[in-house]
């Protein structure tokens, strides 16, 4: 098994599996956050459950953090290995003729998204640690909605948030299909996967941007 994941195919499979995991998490994360647009009480209930459930806190959350780190580290490794493997230098390489701009710059978009995730974790996850384990504040099941809204009051944060999710959408647009191809999807399914990937890459980022804009313009 160790030899498999040291091979080029093994690394691509590992990258694809981590991508599937993170794409599924994005669906769950968007679903929970979207409830804040329709019901503050429901969002508070879901957030309180996830913030106090031992399985989520001490099992799923560490797995998520590991998945995020693993995916980006593996992406950088694959890019480095690919560049190292290109032994022939062409006088002029018209990369745009054979690939999209995003496929050639997945590392760049990934680095920006990773920087955003660090800030995002600092805003929410680190805050949760301070509230529950460092400051040991009294339990308040209704605090989550107010805290979420406050994050989107500054316009600069909404802009940065939106730009990050636009880049995420571009990243997903290529990564979605690529992940299925790495797992051996057939050429006959490529068109269907591309269409599904485009829909996913638009709906998920747009959903998060709508949430940010809604709370920015409707905060009291």
C-alpha cells in the first residue's frame, strides 16, 4: 500500500479521494449556513449541535482538518513532480492550446484558497476554541447566528470572501472532473461529468456568496 501511494497513480488517487471528501463537506457546510438566511433559530440549533456533539468535535473535525492539509500538500507535491518530470524544454509552449488557464494554475488558485481557509478557521474554529476551552464562557445556544452576521458587517470581508469563492469555483470547475478521471471514469462519461462539475462549481460558491451578501445588507 505504501508503494502504491508513492507512485504517480497512487498520488492522483489520494488527491481525488481527498477532493471527494472536501466536496462533500462543502455541500454540508453550505446547507447548514444557508439555513441562516431563512431561520436564525434553525441555524443556531444546527450550529449548537455541531459545536457540542463529541463525534463532530473530536472525530469528524480533526479528520476535516487533516483532509484540508492533505489535499493541498498533495496538490503541491503533484505539481512539483509534474514540473520535475518535464525534461524537454520547448522554445515556445502554447499551453492554452491544450489546456485551460485554470488547469495550468491550480496551484496558484489552491494557494489563495488555502490562505482564505486559514483566515476562515481563525475566524470561526479558533474562536470556538477560545469560547469553549480557554475563556470557558457560559453555554449560549443562540450566539451562533449573531456571530455569523457580525462577520459580514465589514464590506472588505465580504469582498475578500466573495473573491475567494470565485477562485474556489474556478478551482472546482477543473478539479471536479479531474478527480473522477483520476478514479478511472470512462471517456463516455466525460461530458456528463463536465456539466455536473460546472453546475457544482457555480452553485456551491454562489451559495456562500449569497449568504455573505444577505447578512451584510440585512444586519441590524
